[in-house]
């Protein structure tokens, strides 16, 4: 695939970012009274929403801009951009641990040390590293080694724990696979999709749980699925990524169905939907990407988070 030009790669990454933003804003609209939210999901009605995205998309924008600039990830530039974008609008759903890390970096501390000392020296195993890497997989879809390298670089500046890093690599590879499917006009079975991701992952609890997802049928009761794979309520990679990949694997051609399935498990719904959206939009049939959703979501290109170097 050496003939693929940079313009195509950038457009690929931008398409994935669109999927992230739609999924993020879609999922975020389903927070509120549980009975009302459950009824909306049952009826497939989106609650009244402004279609604004959260930190999932804000941080993905920074990753995208690194790729747009030179196809790589400069960790010093990326952490700086995370800090800038956070300060532009801190009310985008950032977690307390990340807020503290960004504040300490802005105060002059070294991100290497700050990231490693989180959680009493274990480093964060949160899902924040995985939620922002879809553009990496879409940009370098023909080079898994590059995808892994950049997913790790983007993750470790805030999440040094192997679980978080594994989650980031898994979602980035998942996006690379869906982009390959579109490019090659081929489709994978759910099991093949998961197996190809597993082949690229280090041994970890997150990998083991992703592997377990292969034995979970799509028609299982969603509460049963949650008990096996998690729903992001703990906001860890191992509690979030396995379900997001499972959900995507069964909806590789159906972006809309994937998001409805993703939100039905509740939990960390904006982050799960952001991951599913960023992956599945690459391989989905265009007819299954609702124009009304794409038109309604806050524009990342016109947002305050674009082009702030």
C-alpha cells in the first residue's frame, strides 16, 4: 500500500474523528433519569440534546492534528495541546486524575514522572488512552507496527499502566482493521476481527477479557454481556474496551446499530460510543451513517479546539 498518499490518510483519520464525535455526543445525550433513558433506548429515540462532544473528542482532535502535521506523534507537542485544549473549555467531562496530571505538567513537572506516579506508582489504567486513538488506526491502517507505536506514544503521556496501553493499542488496531476493510472491500467475521486485534496485544487482563468476548453471542441479554465484559462504569480499559470491540465486531457495516447497541449497556456511554463510532464508521455502509446525526453533531473543524498551537 505504498501508493497511498498523505491526503487520503488525513481524510481517513478525519472520517474516524467524525465517528468519534458522533458517538461521543450521541452517548453523552443518554445521561439522566434512568427510567426515561431506558425508555428512549427501547424506542430508539435520542433524548433532547445539543449534540456537543466531550473530552473524548477534544483529546482525539489533538491526536488528529499531530497526524495531520507529520503523520507522527510528538509527545511533548501532544501533552502541550492537551493542556491548551483543556483550558479552552474545562467543562467537557475530564476526569479528576487527568485534570490533576495536566495541572502538574503546566506547573512545570515532567509528564514521564507524573504519569508513572499516578495511583501510587501503578500508573492510570483508565479508558482515556483508548478513547482518543481511533485517528491513529485510520491514518496508518496499512501498517500495524506504526499504529501500535503511535498508540503507545499517545497513551503513555497520561496512562503508563499496561492495561491502559493495551486498551489504546486494541482500539487503534480495531480502527486500522475497519479502514482496511473499506479499502480492500472485504469484511471480517466478529471472531476474525477480535483475533486480529489479539495478535497485536501484550499479555494483560485487558487482552484476556477481549479474548473472552469471542464467546459472547450478540443476542445475549445486555445485563449478561455487562457482567462478562463490563460497561465502563469503572472507567478502566479492561472494563470498557472489551465491550466496545465486541459491539463493533458485530456491527462492522452498521454504524447506527452499533451505537444503539453500545449505549444500551449504559455505563460510560459517551466513551464507549466514541470508540464504537470511531471504529465502525470506517467500514460501515454509508446508508447506515445517519445524515441527521452527522449534520447535528458539533463540528470539530469549526470548534475552538482546532488549530491552537
